[in-house]
C-alpha cells in the first residue's frame, strides 16, 4: 500500500464532454481556474489539455496553453503542472476507402506534438506509448515506435519529466523499452489508463498484472473511466500507486450529480485519508518524481 499519494487532476481532456456538463472548463481562464481550485482542494498535479474557446474542441494552440500555464503559475497556489503531448495523433479513416482521411484527422510527427512543451517547460508532459483503436467507428490514435522515440528524446533534452501513458499491455512493453534505451530519466513515471475503449479494461486483476510488469523503481499511477474512477483510487493506493481523477475521465460525483474538478479531488482525498494514507503536497510530489524545487 502507498502511504503518501499524489493526486493528479485531469481538468478537461479533449473528448466530446462539453455539452454533457456545464462544469467542463473550455476557455483558458476556465481551465486555469479549475486547476487552481483543484490544487486548493488537494491536487498534487494538474493535467492540462486546452480547447478551442469557440467550439470546445481539443486544440494544440500554443497560445492557449501559454495562457493556462501562466495563469496557474501566477496564482497563489503551488501545484505541479503536467501538460498533455498527446494531441496530434488522431487518424479518422474512411472504412470503405482507408487511404482517405476523414474530417477529424489531426496527425503530426512526434516532435510537432511538442511546441507548447518546448516553450513553456512544464514540470511533466505525457507520452502516449502506443497506437489504439479509439472507441467505435474509424478513429485510430497513432503513436508509432519511431514517433515515440523522437518525442521522448526531445522531451528529455528539454529537461521535462515524461509521464508515459499506458492504454494497453503492449504499450507497457514498449514503454519499458524506452526506459531500457535511456530515453526516460529516472525515476520512470507510468500512468496506467484503464477502461478506454478499446484498450485495457478496468479489471483489478489486469491492473495487478500490469503493476507486476513495471520496472524496478518506477513511479506509477492509475485511473479508470466513469463510475470506476473512485473505486480505482482505492485500488491504486492498495497496490502501491498514485491516483488520477478529474472531468477528463468522469463527469459525476454520484449517480445523477455532476461534479466539479475540485469536488472529485476532495472525494479522492477523503478515500485516501480514510485508508490511513496521506495526500502528497506538491513539494513531496517533486521529491517523489525527482523534479526541481519550485
């Protein structure tokens, strides 16, 4: 069991959730404020996506990231900032003519997914460690070994900590290759992402199996989608890991009750403390991850 637990709050994501809850932040000001509120509620880390303020669709616009990060850094809260670097991997194929890309495709190289990381130098950024049939239809998330090695090398050169996002067991296999090749600085950081169709299902036995495959000295967290979000907090802590909650992964505090990011952090904090553990402060998180002091 983990006794000092980092809580990551994933503030907004890029999914089609804006119309499903009025609490999903869209503008840079809203996303930053959600991060500040989550930090005040006890989040150790905030995970940042940005959205087009007009449409609510996920974006790679550096200016939007800049505003969010600068607002959080200028606030009176201390929190570790983790930006996504997963945008730019969406490939939507015509199933009848698969050489034709459909609307919604946003596919760029590993390096071209990182301009905001290069400019803003967040504490952490993500690296989605493999390709995936992303739900129903014809959307494939593309992250090839060559793209991943290119991205990992660039992030390492920037001095930013990599959080390796693991959506299936083969992703973990490849992430361990990145560690073995010296492209990931110690301690390696893994996020085990469960319940995303069609990746690893939210099965406690599978989580245990994946944890057993982690390299020695790894720092890891896990989350599951929707109603499994809070049970997964307890599951992760019991297995020795850290946790992630937030509106990217779940919109509800309880059946029919829509949540805010801060409320989800508060609920996770209560579970952690009820298990006899403590929530890591940002400074404790920096020590766990080997990050520079603020």
